[in-house]
C-alpha cells in the first residue's frame, strides 16, 4: 500500500511538474532580446511571477509649492530621497520635466498653441547629496526633450542605498493647450505633471528616457509624498493625498459637512454657492494646504475660488470600508450635479464587480477642468474631466477615469510602452458596468463594431507595438482592441477563472512594473494552459477576425453547420438558427474552438425541425466581413 501510494504520488508529482514546466517554459510568444535578459537575470519568471531577483525603486518627496493664479505659475521647493533597490551602481540620475513639452523648439506629437510656448521649466537650485549643480546645462546637467540628466559619476548611487536631492523650480501652467491639465481661467487651475520627478529605473531599460510627447502618459514608481500647497485667499485645494490641516482652514460648519460626507450614502454639498460669497475658509489671506499620500505613483491638485464641492461616500467591502467620492465644478453646471453620485457608484462597482478588488485609495475627487467638450484625465485619487452632452457620456468618463486607479496607478504598468495595459482595462471595466450607472447605457457594442471595422487595416499595428511609436491606431489598440480582447478571453476562460487570473496578476504585480509577458504568463499559469493560440493572433500578429458559414447540411433530425475561420484572429461563434416554423435557436461557442489552429468548426445540431437559415450573429463578436455570415437553405 505504501509503495503504491508513493508511486502514485510520485507519478502525480511528475505529471504536475511536467505540466508546470510546459506552461512555465511556454514562450511560444516572441520575446524581444532585451526582455529575455530579465528572465536570465531572474527579475522576471516564465510562470508570470516576479522573479526572485525582482526589485523596484522608490522616491520620497517633500514638496512646498505656491500657486500664483494671475501669472498661471507654480513655484516649488522639493526635498527628495531616492532609494536605489537595484543591484546597479547609478552614475546618472534622470528627471522628468514634463512641462518642457511646451519649451520652444522641443518636439512633440501634439500641437500646442504658440502662446503656450515657454522657455521650459526653470530650475534654480539643484543639490544632490550636498553638492550643488549648475543647472544651465553645464557641470554634468543635460536637458533633452522633457528629460533632465545629471551625471553623478564622481559620487555614484550604490545599490541598496539612497541619495538626497534638493531642487527649486518654477513652471508655467498652459492656458490654451491644456493637455490633461492647465489654467482653465484666471481662477481655476488643474496642476499636474508639474514637479521635477525622478524617472523610473527598471530591470528592462534602466532609466526610462522616453519623452513626454503629449500622447502617452504614465510610467511611475510608487512613492511617498508630503505636500504643502499655498494658494491665494479664497482658493480651495483638492489634491492627491489625505488633508492634514483641513479643520484649521475651513469654517467649522463646512468642515462638519466634509466629515458627514465621509459616512454619508447621499450626496452632501460641502461648499455651496452662498459659502463662496461669504468665504468658505477661516482666513482671508493666502493659505497653505497640507496633503500626504503614501505608495502612490503621482500627485496632482486643482485649485479654484468659485467652484462648488459635492461629496458622498462609497462602500467598498462588507467590512464597512468607505471611500470619499467627491465632485468639484462651477456653480451653474447642470450636467455635473450627478457626478459625485456617479463616482460613488463607480467605486462601488469597481470594488465589488470588476476587477472586484476594494478601491485602492481612501478617496477620489472628480474635478471639472474643461467646461466644454467631454473627455477626462486620470491622476491617482483625482480625475480632471470635461462636460459631456449626455448622462451616459458623463457617467462613462467618470467610471473610466476612476478605473485607472487600478491600472496604471495601483499596478504600475508602463503606459509609454504598453498603453493597452491600462486603457484596455479602464475601457473593459466601463463597458462591463456602465449600465449599472445609467440604465441602458452601452459602450460595448460600439467597441465590437470598431474592432470589426479597423482590425487588419494597413495602419493597424499589433498591440505589442510600443505605444511610444504612436501611430494612427494607437488609441484604437489601447482602448478598443484591448478591451474587446479581454472580453473574448473572459468568454474562453469563463467569468470565474478569468477573474481568478486577473486577481492573481494584480496580487503578484501591484506596486511593481508588470510587462505584457507578466500578464500573459500569469494568465497561462492560472488557467494551466498555454494560451499562446490566443495571445499571438490578438497581440503579436497582423490580421483580423472573420467567421463565415461554409455549409449547412441537414437530414433526419441531424444538422451539421460548418463555420469557417477566414481571419487569423480567434473570436466566439454566435449562431442564430431560424427554422421553417419561424422559431429560432441560438448557439454559442467560445473562441477556444479555434485553439488547435483549425480553420473549420463543425457545429452539430439535433433537431427534427426544418432549418431555413443559419446566421452568424456579429452583434457581440467583431467581424471584418459580414457578407459571409448568412446561409439560406435551398427550398426542398
Ligand atoms: Zn483612460
């Protein structure tokens, strides 16, 4: 008995080992040479987990800044501690000066108004570990595009150690070309991409030296921030982090409303129109607002003196966890009256349904920057959104931007190279749950039609193409194609397994910097299947989805439908069978029907009824050519 058990156990172990090897060594996916090195160094692993040698750097920022609203300028002083967790000795530091996008002569992938051109971010003081640097591009400081490099080869930053940086700077906030932020009028500013930020140093590229061109967005470490923002009298500040001195600033009745909103299920107007007339704050001189945030990838803030402030709280778990969701907008704005409530519903749906992980931050503020035109921009704990013409649009942009707090902020994905790794999820979550915010709202159908129309055209590049290369279908790839590919995969794996894999991916990589391969391999690992048959056509190859009906044979209670896969991209098969008696039947097969590389799928049907017509239903499945979707039976 003992022996036999041992043999069985050994045999099982061997089987498990063989299975795990076959999945873990799977790369039947193309992996670029520089990324292969990460697997060799053990910072990544073919089972999708961070490797034993994985590391991630981080920064502590203590920033004091003053906003000069009339001049549209922010002046700041930062004390920064940068921790090098890598095994590398760093002889250079890389900083991002995002607003150098507006510097005269710099290249960008977006147009800006000539009136917004500046001389770039002004750096007055730069001290690293007590050593002052001449910031006029001499003495080891060089500026290229939106990056500033500093040579520290004389006193390099050793592995597992930190250095201290002191920096004084000023930046002009753009008035016309308000790319995700800006001065909306003389008394309303959204300040983002605003402080000298230590770039990401990672195991793949070393320093991230990709420029901010106006097209792609975040790639940040998880940092700690201590902010002091000084604004003129009468201005309120909303920003990333927890208020440290709100009670000392706001009038008691207004502060009481804020506290009440933290536990409230109904929207409370914290600052009302009459408060703006009578002064909402205790002081009538310039005021310093203190905020603190830990383990966030960025900080931004808004300031205005004529905006109302709505707030309510969202329940994020069964243990009474709550998140403050608030909306800040001009007094007369009608379309924004529901935004705080949309934000509450968004946080609740995201926490409990998709991705189904409690919201990672204790608050989310939705600020109305642009007062004409929709669209929006995410920042950790903040959104800067426009005005949409419809409830569906306003709720949709609210949900989408709030969803970004998971991807890329909680997860630390690299949007400059893989925008689909965050935009795809934000789009997926929105199309899955928008109907719960606004009954009848549908974003999904449009996305499916978009994939059918666009995938496989000349300008459509594979999703794996680094986003920094831009191109006309960058947006299509990142938002639409990626979100639809997640749907198709969810249909393959089923909701439970798909969610299990998503949760495992998030648990493994939160606060780190997952690559596409970490996502692919984690899903392979959890599904216990090499899903390359799916990843390759959807992410690496050029092609499109197109199913057609080749033939239908029917006799004596049996029918055989031959579905043909004419495009390389695997999609589900939705069939509608219409019988002579006008009744219909639907058949659904997931995209896994194509996993063996077969070009045909035989669907067998037992029926005594006479089939009149068989049709591929392309409403929920992208399809490049709908002309081959209908098969009419010949009249007998
Ligand atoms: Zn987005």
